[in-house]
C-alpha cells in the first residue's frame, strides 16, 4: 500500500506598503498550499514540519510581501518536499490542481485524500503560526510532534520510538527530538475547533487560479 500523507498550509496575512508615507496601502493575501506525498512519514514528516515552519517564521512572517509573490510560494512548496536532515527530496503533487482537473472542482476531495501516515496542518495569520498533525482531518484530536510519532511509529514490537531499533538509529531519534522541540518554540498547537475551521473554510476562490 505504501506511505501516503499530506501537508496543508493556509495563510491569511496583511502587509502595509509605504507605512511611513502619508498614503500607505494595505494588501491582504490568503490562500492554501496542499501537497500530496508518498514516502513521507514519522521522522520525515517531523523534519519537514520543522523546516517549513522555520522558513515561514524567518522569511514569510518577516517579509510578508512574499505571500503575494508566486515565485516565493513555489519556493515554499519546494521546502515541503525537501528533507534537510536526510538531505533528500520527495516530490509531491498539487492537491488543488488535481481537485480542479480530476474531481470537477469538488472541494470535498481537498482533505479527503488517501492517507495512512497522517496529515500536517499549518495555519499562518498576522497573530502567528499554528500547527497540528492529524491521523485524518476528521478523526481524533490534533497532535503535536511527540504524539504524532507515538501514533505513527510505535507498535507492539516497538513501543517507544525514543529507543533505537533497526529502522531508526540514535542519530535520527536525536534530531527528531530536537525538531519537535523547535516546532513547539515557533508555533502553537491548534485546538479541535481551529482544525475544524481550517478544514471547513471556503476555498472555492482558489479553483479559478491555482498557484
């Protein structure tokens, strides 16, 4: 069956151009990045979450005009595909484009994707960055990195993901632990009502101009 997962980034931010001038202009940018992955699970998903959130915090939140630049958003999509810890890239597909091309724009398929390794949600507003992992968008409670690793990596034969075994060595465990701590320093865990609002938002405006 293979590994299947998704990463979603919703943004709704304001940018004031010429704030020091008599006639400043305010821009509002909102949208959704939705990527479908194979072979993205466990420590790999955690790694992507850490570096994507870090890029948003250090670049996009500092220079909010980047949310209005197509090339910058394309770069953020590439960040989703890059595993900086493993020095590897896994290509993803654009869920929005597939919904428009193959599902006649039916938005119920936006989050209802084949999945067995969970979903990452990142929500960006002027207030800051929120995130959560979900086993599936409408099942269970929002998970932080620790709970996601327990859900995705622990089993009867390996009940503690912090202990090395043949599929995960000490080095991988150590950087995953650091990544989880870093995520929680940069972003706030979403509440159940917030993930519900994220999923139930109206994204129909995106179907006429998919980024």
